C-alpha cells in the first residue's frame, strides 16, 4: 500500500517545528552549543577542536555519567560548536561559559510532504527591450554553479537529475556521495554531484540520502532540474519540465530520517556544505527563534561570511501579519505567488447548484451520479459509536467546516477537523473542504475526489445540507485552466511581514511561484508518476535558488548580495493583465505581502547598479539588534567592534536593497537613511530618482541624480522620511532610479508612522 503520507492532500510543504516534549528538566536531551566562528590556523587549516569540546563537556557532566561526554555532531569547518546530550542545568552552565555564544535545545522539524519558469520568463521579457535580451542570448551560462539543497534527500533516478551534456565536476568540489543500502555511489553523477545524510543519534543508523518523503526531490528539481520533455502528472500540466538553472549542479544534504528532521542536523549540513564548496544553499524550512538560537540564521551567517548565498522560505502562516520567518538580513527570504495555470474542480449539489473550487484529482466521477453528503464532524462522531459494517454502507461524503486546528506556521500536510484516516475508515467517496486561506491552492490528491471552496461558497453548501433531508453531491473531474488571469497573485498562505524580530529590515524579500508547482516527485503506487504538484513557500524558495544560480552562471564574480539586490530591484509588481499585483482578496499587494515583488530572472541579469551588503553590515546589524560586543567578536573572524551608539533604529541604515522603518514619529524631525550603490552597468551612467509615496509621507532623495564614471563605481545617496499627516501604521512606496534607457532600479520602502 502506498504510504498514507503520500495520499494526504499536500500543502504548505514547509517543515513544521514541534517543540520537544517538556520532559523532566534534568533528563538529558540533545542541545546545540554554538561557539562562533571557527579559528583557522596560519596555514589555513581548521584547528581540530573536537578534543577541546570533549574537555569542555567533561567539566560540566558528572564523571559517573561519562558516557554522555560524547558529541552527536561536531561543527568545525565554517563555525565552531557541537551537539550533545545535556541536562537543562548543564546547558545553562555551558551558556555562561567563556567562548560559548548560545546554547539551545535541538528540536524536531516534524514531517507529517514547468510551467512556472516559462511564466516568469514570459512576464520578464515583456518589460525589457529586445536589445538587452539578446545580449545574453548567446552567452552560454557556465555549468560550474553548485546549489546545495538542505532538505529531505533526493530520488536520484528521477529524469530531472540526469547528467546528459555535463562536463567534469568543478575541481574545487570537496563533497562526497555517501552510500547506504539504498543509495549507491553510482546514484551520484555529474549533475547530482554530492549527497550526504545525518543520522548520528541512532547507533543502528538507518539513514540515507534517499528521499522517502518527496519534499527534497521536488525542491531540488525545481532549483536545478534538467530539461525533460513530456513531463506531466498523469497527463495534467503536460509540457517540458526544467528547473531554474538546468546547467547547475546539485548537492543534497538530507537532514531527515524517515520520521524526523532535527535542527542539529541543519547546522551540520551548513558546516559540510560550506566546506564542500557549494555556491548557493536552498532551505525550504525554518523555525521561529531568536537569531542566535536559530540554526538557519546561524548557519546562513557563516555561509554568507564564506561567500555562500542562502535562500530560504518565508513560511506558510499567512495571511496574518508578522508571520514571516528566516528574516535575518543575510538570508534571502521568499514568499509564494500563483502562476498562470490553475486547476478547477466543481462541486455539483443535488439541487443542481454548482460551485467552482480548487483541486487536482484524477477522479472520474460524472454528472449523472450523486452521493450522500454529510458533515465530517458528524461522521467522526458516528464512527466512534457505529459498527464497522454500517460505516462503509452509509457514509460516503463529508464536508469539513472551516479549519479549526491547522496550527500556526503549519506544515506539511493540511490538517482539518476530520482526519484523513477517519475518511478512509468511512469509505468516503470524496472530500469538500471549506477554507478561505487555501481556496485558491489546488491540492493534489491522486484518484481521490477533493475540492476546496471559499467561505461564501461553503456557506451555501452548508446551508443546503442543513435545509435538505437527504443532501447529495458529486465532484466533477479536474479541469486544467491554462493562461489563467490575473497571475501572479500573492498566495494567501504566504507568511507576511513585518518581521517579528525587527521591523527595520523589510521581509519577505521577494515572491516566486509556489502554488501547484509541477516538479519531480518520489514515485509511488502501481503506475507511479515522475512528476507531481506541491504548493507552499517551500516550492517558491527553490525558484529563487535556481534564478540566483542562473545569474551566478552568467556573472560568476558577483557576490550573493549583488545577486540578491539584482533580483530585488528588478522584481515585477505587475500581473499578466498589466495591473498592479494583487493578493488573494483582490487588494493591491504591499511589500509586507510580496517584498520587492515577483522575481524576474532575465531582467536581473542587467540590474544597472546594486546594493552590496557586506559581512561587516551583518555584524553591525547584530550590534544594533542588541547582541554584545563579545558575542559578535566570537562570531566574526575579524577584530570588529560594535559602535558605542548602537541602537535598533540604526538597523534601517544597513545597506539593504529595501528600506524599512518600524517607528517614525508623527510630526517629528525626519528620519534619514543612507545607501551606497555599486555600478554594474555601463561605465558612464546617470540615474535620476523618482519617488512614489503615499500623500501624507514626505520622502526626499538627495542627491536626486547620481552619476557613475570610470573612477566612480560607488555612489551614496540619502533618503529622508517625514510624516506630514499620513495614515497611522505602515505606509508603503518606492524609489525608482532610471538611467533614461533600459535600467530601472526600484527600491521599496515600508514606514510605520506612530
Ligand atoms: C547498488 O549497486 C548494486 C551492485 O552494483 C546493485 O545490485 C543495487 O541494485 C544498487 N542499488 C541501488 C539502490 O541502486
Ligand atoms: C541496534 O540493533 C540491535 C540488534 O538489532 C539491538 O539489539 C539494539 O537495541 C539496537 N540499538 C539501538 C540504539 O537501536
Ligand atoms: C507523453 O506522455 C504520455 C503519458 O504521460 C504518453 O502517453 C505519451 O506517449 C508521451 N509522448 C511522448 C512523445 O513521449
Ligand atoms: C530519526 O531521528 C530521531 C531523532 O533525530 C530518532 O529519535 C528516531 O528514532 C529516528 N528514526 C529512525 C527511523 O531512525
Ligand atoms: C473510474 O476510475 C476507477 C478507478 O480508477 C475505475 O475503477 C473505474 O472503472 C472508472 N470508471 C469509469 C466510468 O471510467
Ligand atoms: C449519525 O448517527 C445518527 C444516529 O444514528 C444519525 O441520525 C445521523 O444521520 C448520522 N449522521 C451521519 C452524518 O451519518
Ligand atoms: C448548520 O447546522 C449546524 C448544526 O446542525 C449549525 O451548527 C450550523 O450553524 C448550521 N449552518 C448554517 C449555515 O446554517
Ligand atoms: C490583502 O490586502 C489587504 C490590504 O492590505 C488586507 O486587508 C487583506 O487581509 C489581504 N488579504 C490577503 C488574503 O492577503
Ligand atoms: C576594537 O577594539 C580593540 C580594543 O578596544 C582595539 O584594539 C581594536 O583595534 C579595535 N578594532 C577595530 C577594527 O577597530
Ligand atoms: C556614532 O556616533 C559617532 C560619534 O558620536 C558618529 O560619528 C557615528 O557616525 C555614529 N555612528 C552611527 C552608525 O551613526
Ligand atoms: C566615459 O566618459 C569618459 C568621459 O566623458 C570618456 O572618456 C570615456 O570614453 C567613457 N567611457 C565609456 C566606456 O563610454
């Protein structure tokens, strides 16, 4: 039997964090001890710190429990630290120790799961003149960019990972292809150049790089899958499948075993990947935690320090504000949007009324037959009292009221008031879900008839059930709707800004396709498909990873902040009918919903100029945020000092490609922020600023004109914000620099007036 996991409707494939159970305080649990940047010896080798870490542990752990003086993980390449079994008071004692930056419990990220590229390109191409376009047409992208995917592993046999046409693996690559009974060295090739897994907690390691969950295979193929003709999900969405950067190589870091994904593994994967030589790391996962207790933030900081770009998903907790995660300024944070293809399934009620909803199923129910319709809640109740025999006879349909327990920052599989198991027990013929947030997200449910409708339609269906003696319904087969308009739309589940940790960096950074994305999957069932649909910011994140790899392959010398800036300042804020991009309730989307906008990879090849954000800026950010000089010194390889006047306010001054001010006092003096930009376009260029601001907010840029020349590659400008009498709360706008020709460099801002 196919695993139940795979039959469940997929959504929000963003790994869910489950806080480790609160067992007795003194029972040893795995903890992560983070100790800052690793010190390199004079000849560049990394000092062996394992012994020192064991010695440190032996000063904390009582000698009669000496078996605990061992490391689950030892972090050493890009940063120092370890994971070990510690009692709470030992962890506390360690956290005050010289050289220790932070100590936090290991937690589990629990797993409960083609058209997109053409769409992005078609949209992007419309906006640039032909000349810029063709400029890069003849330019063959290099195949030396390596994308590391920290996820649930990979299904290496997928056609998306074939290495046809690839040359030798870049010599700088130091990674490995770890073997296990189900994964051979020959499963790696010139495309899939590395695979590692982490399963050190269990002596009888059952770990493998093979993906049994499906998430990692989908994200890896979205980022860098090869060109594969005739890909489809049983004939749906037929076309050519390919990742964002088909010429790039992939390295897989599986942080999950078959049941759990642990955060101490994430740090180990970062440490290995940085050492192995990846250029870009893609993480479709995350947790809510302060920066220095968040393995993604810590790992990404050191990745960035070592020139590795980190791209991560924003989370699936929208549309509520302040739900975005992975918000450190050194992370490229990605929200999700729709593409111009959708899948409609229609509910036909016994009274002849029809309602269109979303869903992808291969069911072949027809108009002619309808089935009894009942509330899921009632069925669940009845199931516990009614005999097995009666269940299968009577209960055929269920309708689930609006969701009650889809936890915050929810993930992998959609939870509803009635479990899928109950449905199977009841031999339900189909499933109608009423859910306003997911009404436009077509889940893929195999043969099982499934549809999601919004509240207004749901209300009418519920009314019909309430007012009818024997309510009946059917769900008609899924219809693919190509060239759907308008698109993109910001997906309602996509997590929103402002960032919960600081409102002085604008997050998310951008959006990319994340609804009903077709990509490689783990095959299952009798007639397995190679491709399948998933939705979530987990799917939009690798779109940006692929786009970044594509830019890197054309501009190999660009740093990660240059690539990020290029993708942000050229992002599109219009949909395919030429109107401003909207959200799921029909309002214009603001930067807390979509960041700088929808990425436009081809336009990002020629951004004009870029905002470079350096490691120093990130260290300043940590100072301004409030971490001590001592901690920041430990994290940096330089003798950097925090400035005495560090304050939260100064975070807005970090050289970031967008501006956010979390508190602008009404009627007070103007707040001024400074930016420095670097020319990457024509040597001689002049740009003029054009400000778009809400009427009550005075926004001035000076100088209004900036000029680049042979010996002036960097230019600074200031922007002042003063409230005249704007609406209280967040005000949004943008500053667009135009060179009079093809280049528009757009910088968005969010200013909270209080
Ligand atoms: C690994 O290689 C062995 C021998 O070459 C082969 O029998 C086996 O099927 C391979 N396993 C996988 C998972 O490819
Ligand atoms: C490992 O396997 C052996 C034999 O199969 C078993 O006795 C032992 O308890 C296992 N150890 C762990 C840590 O699971
Ligand atoms: C394309 O795939 C479909 C099934 O998905 C198959 O019936 C058809 O023969 C394939 N066409 C080609 C040209 O491979
Ligand atoms: C997976 O890892 C978790 C902790 O990392 C461990 O408790 C669990 O036993 C592992 N499961 C398997 C099947 O190895
Ligand atoms: C509908 O699909 C089911 C399951 O695939 C199959 O058994 C049945 O024969 C199909 N019915 C029709 C009318 O095609
Ligand atoms: C649940 O059981 C009660 C009592 O047997 C029955 O009246 C009702 O119709 C059942 N509900 C459903 C949804 O089958
Ligand atoms: C339908 O009936 C249920 C109880 O049977 C009630 O809770 C619900 O409010 C009713 N809904 C509508 C839309 O009438
Ligand atoms: C759309 O934007 C409006 C205005 O910003 C907001 O009130 C609404 O909640 C948003 N809806 C969704 C689904 O994002
Ligand atoms: C930081 O401060 C220390 C002592 O106050 C000083 O020796 C060092 O030069 C400073 N570093 C920098 C980069 O200014
Ligand atoms: C901090 O204060 C010093 C002097 O008081 C000033 O020169 C410097 O520009 C300030 N730094 C920042 C980042 O504002
Ligand atoms: C830039 O302008 C200078 C001075 O006008 C000129 O000498 C130089 O040739 C120009 N460079 C390019 C690349 O156009």
